[in-house]
């Protein structure tokens, strides 16, 4: 098993999912958002779907998102991820 440098793991935490510019985000159909009414939690691909699930969980813990909204986001993400 290869040795992973200590700094590698923390550096990987800062790697971003494919960046969405404002122009690209505007082109995403409303149906591809976890919360389509407010166009939040974009999920144009698998990596964004996985990220949306993680962010939704964080926002529930911070009290900034309801459990019901997070459940909708997770359900949509799981469909995209094939789970």
C-alpha cells in the first residue's frame, strides 16, 4: 500500500467539483437542480450530485436547510448516481 503524504489529504479537501460559472449555471435546466424552485444545488452531472448531497447534509446540521428539503436533494442526487 502506498504511503500518502499527510498534506495530500488536506489538500484534496480543497479540490473543487467542476466549477460552474454564472453563464454555465444559467444554461442548466431548472429540472437539474436539487431545489428547482430556487435553482439551488445544481446537479448537471454525477460529481455535482454527490456534492449536492454532502452540502445538503452540512446545511441541515447548520440549521440552514430543512430535513424535508435535504431529503428531496438526496433523492434526486441518488437517481443521478444510480442508487
